[in-house]
C-alpha cells in the first residue's frame, strides 16, 4: 500500500485482501479496514463532510 494511511498494524491477510479488492474493483483506489459497522458509518460521514466541505449532512 504505497501511499495509504494506516491507523493500525495491518496483517498480511488484510494487505492481501485490500490489494485484491483494489484489483477486482477498478474504481477503488484505497481500502480501509474497520472493525464494526459503526466505525464504517463514522468513516463514511467524515469522508462525505470532507468531500463536500459541509459540516452537516442528512
């Protein structure tokens, strides 16, 4: 994962899975592994806020 950000120490299996996902889905540039649906939802909200430059989302 050349230019990604790591929030923990990924295992070999996680790295291989991320590379496989990026290979199989052409529009995927980065993969982030999370531990729960809540964490995934929070990540999506933060991404949407950063992309739109808005503080509030519906």
